[in-house]
C-alpha cells in the first residue's frame, strides 16, 4: 500500500534516482543521449540536494509516494518561479511499476489540497516537452489549456518544443482530478 507525505531531507537520493532514471527513459527520443547520460545526472543531483536541504520550505512543496522504503513517485510545486502564470508544477514523476494506478493523480491531489486557501485561487501551470505524448495526453485529459508553445535550447543541445499548460485555479485542477 502506498503512503503519501511531504518529502524530508533524507529523501533526496531517492528523488534524484527516480528523476534521473525517468528522464533518461522518457526523454530518450527527445534529448541527446550524451546529455541524458553525462550532464543530466549532475544537474538533478545539484537541484535536489539543494531543494531537499531546505525542506520544509516556503518556496516549494515536494510530495512523495512511498511503497515501504521505496519511492513510487513525487511531485514538486515551486511557488516563486514564473509566477505570472500562477503556481508552477515543476516536476511530476512516477516509477514505471506504479504508472496507470492513480499515483500521479493522488500526488497532485495531496499537494494541491495542502495549498493555503489563497494559493488555491491562483492558476496552476506546468511546462512539458511537446513530444512527450504520454504526459501531454494526461494534461489534456485533465483539462489543461495550452497557453504557450516555444522552442528552447539548453546546454548546447538542439532546440526542443515546449508547451505550457495552465488551469484557471488549483480548485479547477482538483475538480478535474476528482472526476
């Protein structure tokens, strides 16, 4: 049985391992292999060591799904980035074994339900690779509106198209998750 809880500093390595393995798998047809194998692991190590060291934090919320001592998935909302679009869902990853079992929806519900009331009235947004069809299909089913498409280049890699999804409020996304 899965349990859901806010992440704590000691969860950092589990989060890093899942983020790296899922990124290397899911983005294999989107990003160069050299980047995924040589650069991405160090980027995620630095990101999560910093984020988790600050937990709990007023700047972000990280919720994890656990199967005993194993991480099944996590989501991270960032409260101080790209605020012109609302609250930013920066990460949502679920281990392959637990996909299709409602883990992502429950992670989102747990996180959104814990928002302060004033934050629930704000829009929620995320950015995804346009070629990540499984993810964009989920966001489409949840009623996310594509409000932006843009091409970006990072770390000297070829450009990739990103799409920004937005929900009018956290309340709206919670309603879609409950349906």
